[in-house]
């Protein structure tokens, strides 16, 4: 078939414009869940970084507390050994008791020194945890704002799709040649664009080019394009072609 005769080329182009708008909206709508998930993933990553710093802070706080408890235990042991030393009756036992007291004092000093050093680590870890917490709070605000915007856009797209579908149905009801419309729908549902506008050259002898497959049409097909009330069928790709000037 070389062409499809119809007086409704402009109407069919209007229908295709609605279909294209619906297609664009549906494509954008399909990306919204992925964009939302990306926002959730960014927040989860930030939360993971904060949790790592939080756990590190708690770990060093625990070590510092353990060091303080160790110093307290050694202090208690020193007092106990000092009391016990008062009741020993020979020099050897007394020397052994003093050695235990010295050992306990050494361990107490080590624990107190360790506890003081850990205070510096706690201060550093607390600053890192606070910085990551501030980032987390900001990321949560950013995530909520982004998801809110995406939810709003989702509602807009759904509304646009519904309205455009209604517009298409209204236009389709105006088509008198249902065979043309049905054939258009059959091709469109395969995921193909059906109608293409061809620019008309000022030189009638110049051959037209199919915008769909870029094939140069023969003089015969180029001549058919200049006739009103028809779509020329590209012999290469099957696209429906009409001149921009005629279509408008």
C-alpha cells in the first residue's frame, strides 16, 4: 500500500500528540520509585556512617569506664593489703604484703593514666559522632523534601495521564474513518511511532526523506506527499508520512 486516504490527517496527528504526551508521562512516572529509593539509600548510607561513629564513641566510653573501675578495684585492694599488713607477724610475710601493695599501686596508676588518655579519645569520638549526626539530620530533611517533591510530581503525572487519555478519547470519537484509527492503534501498541511530518522543499523536484528511517523517497512517493488528505506509507519502514504544511 502506497498511501492511506483520509481527510483527518490533522485529527490523527492530534491523537498521536496525546499518545506521545502520555508515553512521556508514563516514562517519567516509572522512574519515580527508583528516585525515591535512591533518596532512601542516600539516607541509609548517612545513617550507617553516623552509627559507626556512635558505636565507636560508646566503645571508647566503655573502655574508659572499665579503666576507672579497674583503678577503683586496685584502690580497694591497696586498702585491703594495708589492713592485712598490720596483722602479719614475720618480715617475709610483711615484705610479700608490701610487694602486693606496690603491684596494686602500679596497676592503679596504669588504669588512671589509661582512663585519662581515653578521655581525649572520647572527646575526639564525640566530635565525629556529632558531626555525622548533623549530616544525618540534614540528609533526612533533604530526603523528606525530595520524596515530597517526587510524590507531588507523581500525583501531577497521574492527573496529566488521566486528562490526556480523556482528551485522546474525545478526539478518537471525532474520527469518522475507524479503520484508519484502528490501524494506527495496532501499530502504536507495538511501541512504534506511527506518523511523521516531512519538511516540504521549495523545489518540487527534490526528493523527500523519511524522518523515521532516513530513506530518500522516490519521486513518485515525494509527489504523493504533496497531495492533501492522505498519509504516504514509507516503503522501507512503513511509517505514515505527511507534509508539515498540509498537516498544520
